[in-house]
């Protein structure tokens, strides 16, 4: 699992710990409370853990899920088994979204703070934080081609660790995606409003992170009780640690009766279809800080 990074250079406006992107000009909210469950980092290396995670979700209730698939996870090519697994999930009605290209940040850090952010805080997985426009667009195009070869519908792009630098945002503006997600928002692309929804997420990399993330998740879940959108963002190994598994299962048990489960793409399409929710595109507008 990766954790979101800190803010960018002071000279640039920031949104969700990254440069301000499209959608910062307005807010959106769905008409009915809903629940979006997102599974990160789907790849060959995580497939067994993904199956265990799905078992934990199914033990609570059958839900439509959004899977964030990585085409070249840590530079490894996808196997036919992974592609067949994803095809089966798509046929069952789940959403597949593009989650970077390699899920690795291989660029050189710029200074001590940037190095700490990229090697410690996100453990070298904030792939799209430092890419320029051309490099980010190339990886997005290659990911889109992977989806097309497999016949998978594609609506969303989510950067690893939710980290998008200026080059990533610029590439998204020109790409055919309907939405992207950051730590605190779902952004309707290219210039639509944003849906406020703090991610409910866990960390499993160490005992102290596991204990603190369970406590933090409880606080976040309580703060989101009245928010129209609850976004539960799970990583493959979130089912392998008892306290964490019980924590997110309790959230599901509590929320499933009061919220409608949707994929993120379903939420976005419903939002676009709602009357009176349009926000005029204004690329020249000054984007406010989040």
C-alpha cells in the first residue's frame, strides 16, 4: 500500500497533496448517499491477496467494486491469468480503472524534502508525481492501449499514491478519461466539478502503522457519516491483518443499509446526468488551493 504525499512546491496551487487540476472550480455532490469500494494495486504480484480481500468483502455483502489495475506493476508484464481475472470481474459488472503504468517512481528526487516524500512517505511508488507532460501522456496512452486490447471499458485514471504533479494533470486534461481520484476528491474530467470524499484507507506495512491506521480510520469514518459519498479504498493485504480486516468490515456492515453501493464510474455518470450540476469550463480561471 502507498500513502499520499505532501504538498508540492510553494509556487504552485495544490489540490489533495498535488498540483491543482481540472475540477477545482466547483463542487459536486450526488443526490443520494452512496458507497464506493475501490481495490488498489491489482497485478499478478497481488492477485492472491486480492482474492482474500474479495472474500472478506463478500462475507459482508455482494458489492459492485472498482478495481485499479496496473499494466506493468513494478515493470513486470501482465500474465494471461491476470488479464483473464480482470475480464471475469468486468463481466460480473465491476469497474476496471487504470492505476498508473508501473506503480514505481523511478525519477531523481529534487532536494531533501522531495526525497523523503518519494522514498519514505510513499515508498517510491508515487509514479506520476515528477513526470513531465510528455512522459505522463505516454504512460496513459500505453495503459489505454492495454485496456483496448483486452476489450475492457475504461472510464477512470487514478495515479499511484494519488500523487499527480503538473505534468500528470496536463496529460489528464488531454486524455479521454471521465474522472480521476485524489485523496480528498473525485474530479470529473476534463473541467467538471469535483465530488468531496475523503478516502478511508489503511496502512499495513508495520505494526505501528496498522494500529494507528485503524484508529485514524475510525475517526475518518465518523466524520464522513453525513457526507454524501463514502469512499472505502482498500489495498490487497488489508484482509491479511485481523484488526484492519475487522475495521473495514465494520464500516461496510454499518454503511451498507444506509448507502447505495456504486462503482466510481457509476457515481460519476449519475453526477453528470443530474440536472443543474454543470460547472462551466474555465481553463483561465485561477484554481484555488484545496
